[in-house]
C-alpha cells in the first residue's frame, strides 16, 4: 500500500511538473532540457558500471532508439496533451493505460485475463468514463 501511495505521489508530481514545463517552454524545448539534465545526471553511473558501452557504436545506436521510443515520443505527447487538457483530465486518461495494455495483450499476444482482472478493468474504465463525463458536464 505504501509503494502504491508513493508511486501515485510521484505520478502526480510528474503530471504537474510536465504541465508547468509545457507552459514555460515552447515546443519541445522543456523536454529537451529535462532529458539532457537527466542524461548528464545518470551518465556517471553508466560510466562506472558499463564503461565499454559508451564506446560501442551498436550499443549507442540502440540506446538512441530506446531513448526516442520510450522517452522522447511519449513524454512529448504528454507535454503536448497537458498544454490543452487540465491536469485532472489528463490524469484520468492516463489511468486507462493499464486497460489499454491489457487489451493489447489479449489481441496482440493472445494472453488471457482472470475474472478478477476483467472486473478490475471494467471498474477502471467505468470510473474514467464517469470522470470524463463529469468533466464534460462541468465545461
């Protein structure tokens, strides 16, 4: 329970700081600055634990692909969305990500879900739908 609360607090912090960064910087400038600072901050750990990776072109190339696919594109989309959506509505929509992943697992990977998992999925999607409806009514 404590880990879930901590994760929720960090997620809220991410949403609020991304929203603020998107308002302070035009385009993807804020994202570029954040990723640069993060990369510089983590580079010493990589240099100590895997120095050979920093001179291997294949590893560096794969690192660039991973950075683009896992950070630049999704965080860029988040920042763009937070420029036009209220933080609360964005948070509600991101709560649907596990449901989307579950459906992708079923369709793409042929995975199966238990009845309890289906119930959880239905509860999350219903809650998000109700929150979105409330947001639309309030607007």
